C-alpha cells in the first residue's frame, strides 16, 4: 500500500525546513503559501521584514515550473538570487545589468525548465521577446513585488508597473500574487484593478508590534539620556543607536565606550571591511551596541535586538517604523526610544524649505515630515498614531507607550503661544529660538540691546516660565506649523498663526513643555 499524498501544508513545511532550515511559517505565511501553491491569486499586505519573500518562493518550489518575480529593485536582485542559490534553489535574474551572453544563458535555462525562480525587472518583462518566451516556458506563477508601484497615488509610481495588466491578459490561467508593505485604500484598489485581482483573497497583516514599547522624550543632554536609558533598562543588551551624521556616530560611540558600554560605529564612511566586521560582531556577539547612520540595518535579521534608539529624527514615519522594527524580532519585549528637540525640528523644516526638489516631491515630503512630528508631539497613544498612519485602527490605547504609561496633561497654551508668536513678529520674523527666548524672558543681552528689542512690548512678558519651557513651546509651534523655519534658523509666524493671535482660535499643548519644572520626572519602565 502506498501512503496518501502529502497535503500542500505538509509539503510546504517540508520545503521550508529542508531548503531554508526554518521550523515554522510566521503568522499568515502558511495560509498564503497554501492558497498560491494551490493555484489561486492573492494580495499580500505585510510590513517590511514580515516575510513576504517566502510567500511566493515556497509556492514556486511546490508548483511545476518557474516562479517569475517582477521587482523594481534591480540593485537587490543579484543578492537575492545569490542567497537563493546558496540554499540550493535554481534562481536567476533578467535585468539591464546583464550582458547579451548572460541573457541568452538565462533564457535557455528558462525554456529548458531548469529554473525554480526568475527575477525580472518590469521593463524587461514587458519586452515582446520576454513575453513570448514566457508563453513558451513552464511558468508556475507570477509574483509582483512592491506592487504599490502600479499606483499613481503613491510616491513610488513606476510607469512600467502600470502596464502589468498584460499579466492577467496573457497569462490569466497562472496564479498572480501581488505583495507590498505600503498600500492605503486607493493604492490597494489600483493594485487590484491593474493586476486583475478583484476576486482574489487578500491577506492583510497588522503592522502592530505589540512587544515594542514606543517612547519619545525631549532632548536635553542626549548622550547622558542615552547612557541612562541603556544602564537602567538595557544593560548588556544588543541595541542599535541611530544618529544623523557620521560625526555624531563617531562621537557617540567613543563616548559610550568610555562609559563602559560595548559599542561600535557603523556608517558609509567606513571601509567595507570595517563595516562587515561591525555587522558580523553585532550578529554574533551578545550585547553589542551599534551606533549607526541609516546605512545600517538593511537585511540585518538579528532576533534579539532589545532596543533601537534615535538620537536624531528619522526621515519619516515609514523610516522610523522600519528602523524601530529591528528590535524585538524574537517577540520578546523591546524598546523604541527617541529623543528630539527644537533644533532638530528647525533643522528638518529648514532643509525642506530650502530644498530645490520639484513642488510635488516637496509636498509629499512636507506631509511626511508633518506626520512624523505629529507622532513626536502626540498627547495620545503613540501606537494609535503610528498604526493610524499606516491605515490601521487600534481600537484602544495600547498601554505600552510612554503616553499610555505616563499620560501627559494637556493645557490651554493659547496665551503663551500668542506671546511667542508676537515676539517673532515684532522682531521681524527672522530670529532663532535663542534670541526669541531672550526677548520673552527679558534678558538684556548685547544683541537685544543692539537691536533695541528691549524696548518692544513683548520684552520680558514671558518671565512666568523658564527657558526650557519656552524652547519646548517654540518647538511645538514649529512642529505644528504656527512658526516656519527659514534661513539661519530664523522663525517666522505663518498664516496658521493669525487666528490664534486674533484670539479666534485656541491652542492646547502637552503640559510637559510649559509646566513649572517638577522634580525628577518619573521614569517610564
Ligand atoms: P519582507 O520581504 O516582507 O520585508 P523578507 O521576506 O525579506 O521580508 O523576510 C524578512 C526576514 O525574515 C528574512 O531574513 C527571512 O529569512 C525571515 N523569515 C521570514 N519568514 C520566516 C520564517 N517563517 N521563519 C524564520 N525566518 C523567517
Ligand atoms: Zn499607547
């Protein structure tokens, strides 16, 4: 008697184990693999790092023929293919980096049925020659990676992706699986329409990482704050500290090392050897802290990173999500910790104002920055703000972010905002936070006297609060768009400030910026 044929699930687990050496699928992976392996279409929405690749790689191995992967990331194709070959998968790619000879070899292998996976750039796929070839070759399925590129609504629109309707037209009998990490409702609708997936099952994973604790604090003495954080909460743990510049990476590393924290630097200015060395140490040692620019982290999969700290603002909430997502991959608690201050906000706003990128690009960037600052200034659950940005609703506050654990009080700051705005206006909308604070506090500095600002009605009206409080208020006013940051860090009142100044609008802000300084603030644990 022969044994009953193994179920798709069993065969999938076997492939996962024998080829990749993994013991189990993660979350919805198993269901997606079964669906696609059995010949159905699918839409997969999963955060970066969630494990999208296996969702088409395993079905490609389970089905007869080659899995054709459409990807716009030409620069990554070679690495992906090399990694697959290392585990014994017969993989190849077709893109503009190949010479004619290389193309012929891949095409021959394709027709001979000697490939399990073929990565193709969209412009290459759309060539009549490639499409004809695919019609004659044994194809198992089509995977459309970074599927949001079909949509004009995103910032990643690729015209070639817009033409992928050729797949349902000419290959309608083959399963298509579209995968992406970013898709709002409009983008999702475009993906379904262009790729003909209206009736396909959709697999939408949550972006929530419940084991990560999100925290944002005001930047005061960043290095000391960082050291304090590491010593009290993560002594001896592996972590990543992100800084904006190479210089601050070097300085922070040296400082941490001098304080007895095992730390190495990582940035694009180091030699490939030094970078590989840092990366290897991080992967193989326990409890190493890597201080890095954003250059670090792509493709790093260390499960027991216990914290990710930002000493400078990330570029966007997408970037923040990806960077903090490197903590706690093993599911155990991790901390996403960040400090930021007025100077950071002024800097990024100024860079944006001075950028000579096309108007449309600048608008998208400005919107992204606003979303990031909204997150930073949030007086409501940070996880709700973060997930909300990715189109997901978290019904209840999470209970595992600084706002939930230590709720800030919100108070009416209309009067103080009026004072600060009129200080900016009366000094000519061109001075930075330091000078405005001097004026508000009534400090007769040399600069104040030279400019005659001690004679302004605003001079000294802010003595009820201290310097830190005013800087905090100014930061929120810049973050929220009441003040714009221009050249030489100068702050100017915007149109949004007018109703506030006229008393037609009120402003409620987090109290921590204007409260009389309490004793040592409770530490969030
Ligand atoms: P994405 O494409 O969604 O960003 P990847 O497919 O690159 O994510 O997967 C991210 C990492 O997770 C990879 O290192 C991958 O090997 C690993 N991974 C994915 N699924 C599993 C699994 N079931 N078991 C163990 N590791 C996994
Ligand atoms: Zn929360």
